[in-house]
C-alpha cells in the first residue's frame, strides 16, 4: 500500500518527518502548522507530495493542520526572541545553583506549551531544583535535555577543517555511525587530531566514500605495499595504494615513480 505524504522539517538540517497533506496543496518552501508529540509545531515543507510505502511511515500518520499564516510567522519570531531571554535567565540560574552543566540552546514549542533547555555535562546532573525555579518564572512545562557533543556541534554550528560550514549544521538530518576502519580504508592518517571534527568525534565525512572504498576492494584485490612487481613500465616495488582510483604507485628500478592500475600490476615471481 502507498500513502501520499509531505516531508516537514522543523529545524535547519533537522530530521524530516512525514505528514498527511490532507486537502492542502503544498510545495517545498511552504510553512505549515502540524500536531506533534510536543504539541502544535511550525514547520517547513521540504519534500512535496509523494507516495511512499506504508512500511516507511511511522504510524499513526498525522495530518497537516493548516498552512501557516503571517500571524504564525510573527509568533515564531516572537518565540525566538523569548528564547534568547530564557537562555540568559537559565544560565544565571545554573550559576546560582552551582551546577556543572553547559547550557547550549533553548527552544520554545510553537504553542509555548513547553520550553526545552538543551545542555551538556560530563555525567548525570540533579537539576530538580533548577526545574522548579524555571517553572516558577515561566509558568509552563519545563524540560531539561542532556545532549552529546555531536548534537552540540549541530546546534552551535561552526567551520570544519575543510574551511566549510559543518555538514551536521547545514544538511545532515541524522548522524550515521563512523568508525576508525573507514579512515584506515581510505589510507588516511589515524592521528585523532586529523580525523576528528570540532566536536571531538570522528568526522562525519569519513562516511561519504566508505561504501565505494569497500566495494572497490572487494572487486579487485590491490597489490600489497612493499612487494616487487612487474608492470608495463618495467619492474619495481609498490610504495602506495589509492583505493578510490584503484591505482598503485610503483617505484621502478631506474628510480622513476609511476601510477598504474591494479589490474596492470603483477607480483614478481621469486626465482629459484
């Protein structure tokens, strides 16, 4: 069975959620009001109406309440201004209670039914008294949510070692597992300072080409570094491998260095 849905995103580079468009004609860029587990929320259409399999939908599929109006947009702007004030006040309360936590961001739900305070900390924090103080000031539901360093980088943004804005803060909706094996397969330095992002974790971009490196190595077995080989250019020794291009760097007996495709490199047989 197929279901017509639209994709809605609530934050820049946030996760995309499916909703039933109902009778509304919605296009990417439109703003809508939808009901979520947190209450009414203001979101942006990023995927136009399309059919998807029911197995790819998290039930129950909720329907778009309405298109956002100019008044809704103004309310969102007003909430953003209130978030800045709430951040300052919460930071003061944290300092007053002497809690070892770092406030990262504050978020108002669209209907102001809840205020969420995001923070990082080295361990568990007893913030019950802090919640009481905040509830007394704002007179609404308060949630303090502890997040990890990768989520902090996504919220705060920044510039990566490549000189571009962080992928997680610009277009990555979800974090995918990244392993040291991915760096090794790509012949990258395993020095943590060179393969880690500003969050201190392995860079998300290590994942981008890992599938290609894996599939390449399965189809054609590269020659081992250090072995003596015979090539169309002459005999020599392999000194480097490029998994992505399927090329081997060979130093010939005359000292010349050449790059040759794996399939054109033959290991030299040992003479008896």
